[in-house]
């Protein structure tokens, strides 16, 4: 929440932000410092980065990922890790081009190397074409895209020699996914939420340095830092139950400031230890087609590719 005329509790300057759950008043510079400090603490608490790591920062061109690029470029300068911005071009006509250029220019401003991969070059089709060829809409566009994006980011990370993939998932994203998974009946999926997941063999570690930061605060950080970002929503966006859960959690937080954070703490206590357990389980099974870790004979990416290929050839 933004305020006027109050004093910053740290330096006495003019407050621009009232952090309701802690009661703190923060000026522009102390607010930005506090987000950097929170990110640094999260990285250290979950041992997300190790000395000498090369970190692939997944940059979509939205406020969260560009803020993550900004903060990680500062933190890693002090620590000796290398970072590379990686962006996936899914091939969504009229939407993705702008974000790719934004990611490219924001990386250049911070002297961070930039690497872009496309669905077309990795899988042989754009998202537009994949969805045209999809036999029915039994799974949503976001699910298909999410599975392919995750693989594309891993492949991009491999191409740049990264040992870690950092994504900009924030506290709100975490809680929404947690609640969606609670309602799905699939306990196994909860483990993937652990923010500092150790790798399966041959895959980079996946870390979420913003997992303890409210989405609203990241948006305000981007605004205060003058970071331009893509605001236009994806034309395929079909979030279903996620939107309802987001609204429910926001309503709860307005009436009970801090409830998101305490819910997160409870979830983490339930997950702690299970992240490591799960990652060792995942080592055993391999996809018959691509050889990557899978939960069945074919991994979810190869299943999507096969469905699209079969449907395309049956149309000929
Ligand atoms: Zn201050
Ligand atoms: Zn596969």
C-alpha cells in the first residue's frame, strides 16, 4: 500500500510504502533495499546459489522476471556467480516479439549476456501451430505451453552451460499453485513447489529467489526502479481456477495482513525435506524418446509432441 507524509522507519526520509503485515514505513530507497535483502536472504536460506555457479535467469519480459534480472545482476556481481538471461519465444503472434525485445534490452543495460530459444527451433512448431493441431481442448493452452516452456528453459540453460535456473515465481504464484495442487488430489506435484530443488541427473537446479516476496511488492519495485515491462496479457490466457484462488487470497490478505506469508510458512514446513526426497525419486525413470527424467515411458513433453504430430498427419 502506498502512503504519503509518513516517515521511513529506517532513514527518516519520506515514506512511499506502508508494509501492512509488518507495520513498516519505507522510503523509495529503503523499500528497494529491503526487496534486495529479502531476495539475498531467501537465496542463502535455501542454499540456492553456490560459488562459481552460472545462473540462467528465465526472463519472460514481465515485471517479475525483469525485477529478478535486476536484483540478481546486483547480487551476483558481489558473489562471483555468472548470470545469463534466457528467454523463450513460444511463437505467439503479435504478443511475444515485444517481450523478447524488452528482455534483450534490459539484459544489455545490465551487461548480462542474453540467449533466446524458440519452440519452433526446439520442437519444430510454434505454440500457435501446436494449438491449431491440438485434437481437443482437454488440456488448456496454458498447460501445454507451461510444459513446453519448462523444457525450453532447461534446454536454453544447457546451451549456455548454466548449473542453475532461476525463475521469478513470487509468494502469490507459490500459494496459488499450492492451493491448485491441494484441490487436484495429486500429492506428488506438491514437491515440485520446493523453492530450492536439487537437480535430477543432467538437469540444472531450479530455484525461486522471489518465493517469499508478495507480487504487489515486486510490481512496486519494478515501478520505482523504472523497469519497463509487458503489461498486455497473453491472448491464450485461460487461468480457470487460479483466478478464483488469487482473488480469494487477496481478499483474505486485505482483511488479515500477513496471512499469505503465514500460509506460506505452514506450506514450507509441510514440504521441507520432501523436495530432496522427490528429486532422488525422479532419477530412476527415463523417457524412451528423449532420454530425460520422466514419470512414465514418455515424458510429458514427448507426449505433447507425439499428439501434435499424430494429429497433423491424420489431417493430411
Ligand atoms: Zn528510508
Ligand atoms: Zn521425452
